[in-house]
C-alpha cells in the first residue's frame, strides 16, 4: 500500500517555519552543471524526492556528486555517458527534460527516453522541441525515445520566439544558448523566480544574460563555461504554501526566509481580503495572526509569473472554502488541476467544476476528516494536507510520496508547528 498521511485536524498551529531552497530552481541548476567539466558547488538545495531523482540521473551518466551535510552538493561532470538517459528513471521525472539543452551543447546529439507523464494536464515537450528545431536542431520522435541533433556547423538564428511562456522550455533554451558564442534574443520567455536564479548561475559560469525575469531575454554565450558556486533562492511556492496553511488554520506562524517580493500578487490578494499578515521585507519574514476575515475572494486568477502561480491554485481553493460567498478559480494553464478541489468535496466543501479550467468554490464550509482522500499531484497534495489540518477529526490521505517530491521533511516541520500529522 502507498504511504499515507494521518492527520488529526483542528490543532492549534503556531511557531516558526523556515522556507527551504527552491526545488524548481535546483532542478535546472543541477542540469546546468553539465555545461562545464569544472566543479560546481550548489548550496541551499532542498532535500526532496525530485531533486534526489535528478541527481541520481546525473550520477548514472557519470557525474561525480559530493554531498556536504543536508543541503549542499559539489558536482563535477568530467566524463559523461548519456546512454543513461534511456533509462526508466528519466520517465519518472518530468524535469529530466532539462538535461536536453545543456547536453546538446556538449554532445551535439542526444537521445533520451520521453520524460515522465503528467497527471495535471496534457503537458507535452512540444514547446522544447519546437524551440530546438527553430534553433536548427533535427528532431526525431520514436515510440519510446526521441533524439535531437545539431549537425556540425549549424548556425542558430539570432532571435527565437517560444510557442508559449513555458518555464522549463525557457530554461532549456537559456542553457543551450549559454554555450553559443554570440548574442541571441529569446522572446516569450517565462519569467518565474527560478528562471531568474538559473540566469544568475549561468552568468557566474561566464554567460551574459540580460532581461531574465522579463519576456525578452538576451543571452550572450561563451564556448567554454567555467565552474561556479551558487546558493539556491528560497522557494516562493513553499513560502506561499505555508502562508495559505497558516491562514487556513488561523495560526500564528512566522515564516522565515520568505522571498516576499516574489509573492506580490498573492500577498495583495490575501491582504485585500482581510488576511492578517505582517511583512518584514528586510528580514524576509512573513507573520500571520489568526487567519483571514470572512470575506469573499470573488475570483482567483491564475497566470504565469508574476500572476498568482498555478502551483498555489489548489491551496487557494482550500482557503476559498473557508471564506464567505462564491470564489471563481480560473486556471488557464493546466486542464486537470482540479483534482484536489474534487477531493475536498469529500470533506464537506462545496465545489462546482464548471469546465477543465474554471471552478466555483462556495464558503464558508466546515470541513470534516475523512478516511480516503487521494493525492494526485504534489501541489494538490499540499493543499489537501492544509484541508486536513483545518478539518475536525481524522483524515487519511493516500499517496503521501507525491508531497515529498517537493516539500522537505513536511511531517517533521508541520509537527514542529503543532500539527498532528504522521506518515505510515
Ligand atoms: C514548470 O513546469 C514547473 N516545473 C511546474 O511545477 C509548474 O507548475 C509550471 O512550470 C508552471 O509554472 C518545473 O519548474 C520543474 P510549462 P513546465 O511548460 O515548465 C500551459 C511543481 O509542482 N501554458 O510552463 O513543464 C502549458 O501548455 C510543478 O513544482 C499555457 O497554456 O510547465 C502547460 O500545460 C508541476 N500558456 C502548463 O501551462 C502559457 O503561456 C505549464 O507549462 C504557458 C503555459
């Protein structure tokens, strides 16, 4: 049987919680280390399943990984054998696609297994492949494997427009272009904080990147990138998750290492709706004092950064179930990300799924503990953990491992806040 969380809800939540390094920054930065044969030291790496899987794929390729304590690694990729990209592990992790761009600069041709299936929508790797094709790459699609090749002498164009604001496609292209010794303009680039963090790392390796964090990025590559040392940015999604958890449970929580300026619209939306929050930007601390007034959100509009992130959509849904009136949740990005809201109805929430992209959540609802909540994806799982902490009685959530893909030691850290949660 899959691992379960058993949560007794209704306990007082209070205390301090530290935000760890960003998973979605660590993943491309680990991939970017293959751009050089020199050692790279990365600190503030979150100890989560997805990061462990990424490191293990790199190790199978021949990368040498030395760990220092729980959160730092030194990686040196001298002799790599990319046959390992055909293994099953690649299939388990969607982010394995991030090895494609940087490895192409080193090998010219990469054949790999299709990266993991996606439970939250029909995400394909099409944006990545179209971008590489537009840069002059030859793409071949097989049943189990696909390959991309840049024949000797390919001269990529000086401007590239992505098909959509794709986060990992932007990262793949930025890594690829960092080794091309000329300036390329990337348009319709995604701008999430993890992309900005990757740009900082690539700049330390020797590339010159202007505009990261906007939709127009200029990348001036160099033929030989060097090793670099980097501290991963704090995870704004983890900070946002803890914030919504604290407000939903009406807790008094001090969230440390919170990247406040990356949560502008999240904070504005919450504060405008009566959330009792103190912000200390200088010290990167967010404090909650007893929840959110019984106001009506009306609409939660999900958008690429700097909009309200899709990765917080489910947790906002849980909070909407605690506030008065109907909240429309508009999720334009994924077409299968309302699973957590559906599960929430088993706990007593009133939710109407209007279509794959819009849901109405009516509140306030008194949530009750239920044995038999299924976690489908990482962020939906975190939202259901929040719901179970709010609910009266015991909730048993199945497929706990999903949450561990992205939240380090979630059980230990929530217990330290007074939560009654265990994993069995
Ligand atoms: C990244 O995935 C993240 N993964 C995801 O994190 C995150 O949900 C997602 O970006 C969106 O922020 C990593 O960083 C490793 P996409 P990615 O290509 O790059 C649609 C987590 O739990 N879309 O940006 O694979 C697009 O078609 C996760 O940590 C539009 O419709 O995602 C796709 O269905 C899961 N229009 C979805 O959004 C646009 O303009 C995400 O696309 C842009 C995107």
